[in-house]
C-alpha cells in the first residue's frame, strides 16, 4: 500500500537513520512499529487460509513463516549488504498487492501453485531494480495509484464474504454482524479520534475486541494439536511448487507495480529519516531496497510463503515518533522472527472467526483504495489522466467479470484478463506509454518544422 508523506524538517527528526539509541528506547520504538504492521502482515495468509482448503498444520505454518520472512526482509533492508538493502528503517511484510492473484492461483492449484507462480515471476523485480531511474519516468504515480485503487476495490467484496460466512439463520446473522460491526467500529474510531498512538494500535485493538466478543459468545476454542514441536522452522518446498504459463504475465505486472510502490515508500522513509531524496546515493538506496524485496520474496516462496514488500503505514510511525534509526529495524526483525518461530502464534490467529477478519479487512481494504486515490492525486489530472483512469477502471471491471468470454480466450490472454488488477494495471501502463510516445513525436514534429 503506497503512502504519501510530506517532507519533514531536520528539527522533526529525533534519531536519523544511522543514530544510535539505547536498547530500551530502540525496543520500545520497535514495538510501536510491530503493532502498526502485525495484523496487516498476517491478513493475506488468513484470507488465503479461509479461501483455500489446507490442513491445520499448514495453516499455522503459513502464518508463522509470514512473520519470519517479514523479519528477514526488515533486517536486510536495515542492515544493507552491498547492493542488498536500503539501509533504512523500512519494515517489510506480506503484501496485499499479490492477494487477488494468489487467491486465483490457490483456487486452481493450492498453495503450491500460488508460491510457484510468485517464484517464477520474481525475476521481473530483480530486472527492474537495474532500471529504476527510467522506470519512474516511464511509469508515473498515476499507474501505481490506479493499481492500488484496484487492489482495494477488488478485495472489499472478499471482506463482505467473510462477514456473511456461515450465516444461514437469523441468530448467526446477528452474531456475524455484531462481531464484524464491533471490529469495524473500533478500527474506525481509532482512526478518527485524532490520537496518533491510538491510530497506530487501531488494527490490533480492533482484532482484540473481536476475539473478546467471540469468546463471550462461545465461538472460540483452542484447537487440539498433535504437534509437540517447541518451534516452527522454515522448510524448503514445504507445499511444493507448481506452474501455469497463463498466470506468469499477470504476476509479472504486479511485481512491476509493487516495485513502483516501493519507490514511493522508500522515498518517504529516506525523507523522514533525514536523508536526501536526490542524487546517486539515493538511487542506490532505492535499488538496494528493491533487491532486498526480491531476495526476501524469493526465500519466502521457496519455503511456501507469499511475496513481501515495504509497508507504507510504518512511515506514519516514523513521522509520529521522529525515530528513523535503522537500528530499530534489527529489533523489529528479532520480534517478528521470534513470533514466527513460536507455534502458538499461528494457532492463535487461525482461531479467528471469519466475521472478525471480515470487519477488520472491510476497513483495511477501504483504506488501501483510499491510498490509491492519494497516489492518483499526486498527478495533475488533465483530460488524458482522467481518460486513463476511466478506461483502466472500465477494463478492470468490464472484462474480467465476463467469465464465459474470459474462459474462451487463449490461456495467456485469459490469465491477464481474468484479473481486474492485472487488466486495469496493464491498461494504465499502455496508455501512459502511448501518451508519452505521442508527446515525444509532437515535440520532434515541432523541432523539424
């Protein structure tokens, strides 16, 4: 999810990116960052678990490893090994950008196909890291904004499905609506009351309220487990890997958009951490950040977890606290890795009733769509830009909804046009490239005349 942050002055920064903090202060800052991203990090896994059939052990493993890979990604970003990492307090986690395609792959071939396709397309992100300066000129924020908007809009119905899940009589409808409504209400209140720390903790407080109400209603029970292991360890090819050609290009498009979003997120983090956002050093940081995302995603998919990306909401925590020290990233990574290694973490969150998840994601997915609007507003909206938005949205919701037509297409084409996000995103990219080419040709005509 992309984020727009105003440039801050040096006086707003308490700890710049290379500042050294006391262990207690760094730990407290890390806990604030973890609270802001924790629910968002595991939500894609929770949704996938609810949509794709898998055994309890695999469910727990998916959640645990989502946290572990988030910790790994955060560490690589902060530590910066040569070309790998941005050297910034850039928090990583499982990305919502891929969720639509992951669910589609999961419905066709389970976790193996979802991870296999994510792994097959990740070379796109490696390649894009080499062309970042040109990439940003060719693909303006308008493209990323349209795609982020589409991600939110296409996922909102998923939240509605979880809110109504299993409600086949009046009593269950009442329970579902009470649970979902309470969670959504708490989350909304934390966002509108104007208390910064309350906004940061909002998702965690809302889910906590949902668990409490579910327990009172008798809807929670700790599942019996035959797993006696003290820790959950990553296992290469845990679920195996599968591949389908028709899904390769749609996944590649999402990697492209994810990289564009990362440019915005890392730019905001650099600015908030007291660094320049121009020059060769800055572009090296961006390149390292994209490489780090690609490497973490590669490792994640090999151990049967989903792609990771920079989390934009954590830039809000940096802005709130004035702490941009990358040292905090080490503490965040340690907290996430420990939480991922503990089996009870996965068990606890797989217990979450679907209406609780639905109430939280209804608001979260709406906020993703709102982030898309903010990105779009970075661009001065003339007639061409409005037309690009209109055609992209029209293609996104006009073609993929026609299932009979999509099924009749060749597999590769059906793979693109079967996804609203891929269809709308590719349309926006092509239109922007066309406008750029027409503008260049017009300038050349004027020079020749």
